[in-house]
C-alpha cells in the first residue's frame, strides 16, 4: 500500500473512524511517518446519501466518500502518533489484570491453608507468610497431601504475580518520567497513580475548565434541591477509574499533615462537617 502511495510525495491518509475500527491501520501509518486525518462515519454517510448511488455502500464507495470529506468538506481531525500516554494505558490495563490474577491465587491459597491449619490462616497473606505456615503442616492422607501440593504451587504463582507487578511498576515509572509529567511532585501521587491519571485523562487541553474535568471524572457533587432546600450527594457518574485514582490522592493527602488536602479536610471539619461530608 505504501509502495503504491509513493507516487504522491505530498500525501495524507483519510481513515474513517480512526479511533475505532480504523485504529490499527491508523497506528500503523503514523508509526511510519504518514499523515492521517480521522473522518467521522456520520460525514461519509452524508456523502453517500447525497451521491448518485443513493446510499449504496461498498469498499470503493466508502473510500471515495472518506476522500471527499477530507478534500472538499474539511470535516476531519488530524490524528497524532501514539505517545507514552498510550503506552501507560496499556501498562495500566496489564496491571489491573495482573492484580486480579494475584487476588484469585491468594484467595485459593487462603482456602487451602484454612483447611490445613488449625484455626485457619490470617486474612493478610503474602507468599512468604504462606510458605512459613505451610512448613508447619505434615499432611496425612491423599486429601491433605493434595491440598499441600496445590498450596505449594499457588505460593509459586503468587511470587510470579508479585514479580510481574514489580516489573510493571518500574515500566510505569520510566514512562511517567519520559512523559515529562510533574504529577509525582504532588504529595500522594506515586508513579502508579500518576500513570493512571495520565492515561485516563489523555490530553488535558480537551477540558476547557476545571469544572468540566470534575464532571468528566465524577468528582463534581450532584445538587439535590426540593421545597427550597438544597443539599449535595456524591456522583456515581463519570470515569470511575479516574475517579478512583483521584480518590486515592485525596485520602492519602488527608492523612499527610502539611498538604493542601489535609488543610482542606480539617477546615471542613472545623465548619461542622462530618468526615464523610468533608
């Protein structure tokens, strides 16, 4: 395809739905230095509807419609190459999957140790603690022997997930540094939280005001007014992953004297607010 396109030294590619079905092709072209614009499916649909084909749809007609929108109507959006923020999104999703796998392994290990040990096993269970407990067990019979063997395998699994999570955190920290972000200068924001904030927010300039960002993140309280009385409740809308990251920062700062979050929280308590309201 690129060999065919080289006959036009000055060129750009119009890809329909570049952030959706056209994402793979768009990323491939951008990585090879090509210029790409995103054409909305609604725009190509209008062109097809107004053309002589009366709305007919096939690959050739779709290509012509996308080119028409890009060249004549100008109803397109330039697409930028993927950056470290996109890489952080991949690592953040991978971390979530790794954490879920670790939780499942720990839950299975806890159930086995509970059956092997008198009085059960503690809730807070690490691989080292589980191994220490397992050494005190002398299995008797086929069932206990099998439980003991399975618990040993699960301890190895938990150590594997721990190592992968550690490597993931290092990769996130390197990308956060590479991005030039100063989020980690804020008390309560470490590399993992910064990575989550960056990948969930994307380009921050797309939010015209702080209020619009709060609305998007679900941190703006919802006003409930009736009979001349008004109160507010927490919003359950918005990007919940971004909301969770911001919540982590807020709770961390509340516990850190000298931070803006701690000062704000104490001021609200002084006004008579409950901790939850504050």
